[in-house]
């Protein structure tokens, strides 16, 4: 019998596959436009504080030049490519016995809340974690109007 964490991991795996299916439909199967044929989805944590929303995506082994981050309307789109490592300095053919890491193109799309200050969005890649900070827009003051 599965415990609740294994069940949650199964649900998230299904969610990733459904997200990938919708991304393929929306992009016409073009992925992120990189020269990678296999698709995968990086794991993402999203949380908020009083001042901002934070998106942390696990992208180990990916150079920042291979990552594209866009805000289109109310969508945050993270895409890129992690190619299968190849050693071009050695002419020997690699014979993999096991490949457990994910390689290829990726694309994740998230709906932004209305309260995000889009021009203030920034991103930092450090130690394989892409951290995207989405500052909250200042809440409009509530002004009570007296009736004369």
C-alpha cells in the first residue's frame, strides 16, 4: 500500500505530463525552440511572502544562456534545453549503461496573479536553482467617499 507521499508524487508526475501535453498543444509541438528532441519538466516550488512571490526551479547542469524566461500577459514562461553531455575532446564513443537524469527541452508555464508587478520581475541562477522573484504590486488604497 502506498503512503500519502508516494501518492502525491504520482499525482505530481501526472500533472507534469498533462502540463507537457498542453505546452505541446499550445506551441504546436515546437517545444522551447532549442535543438533538443526529448522533453522533460524541471521541479518547481512556488511560494509567497508579504512582499513577493518566489519561483524556485531545479535546473542543475544548465547554463543561464540556455534558459529563457518570459512574461507574456499574465503568464510566466520558463523554457530552455539541457543537452545530453558529450565529450567532444575524446573521439571514443560513449556507451551509457544507465541514464537517470533528464535531458532535452523543457517549458513550464504559470499563471501570474494580478497582484504581480511585472516590470520588477528578476531571476538569478545559483547552484542549479533558478530563483525568480515576482514582487507584489502595491495594493490600491481604499478611499471612503462621504455622501454630501
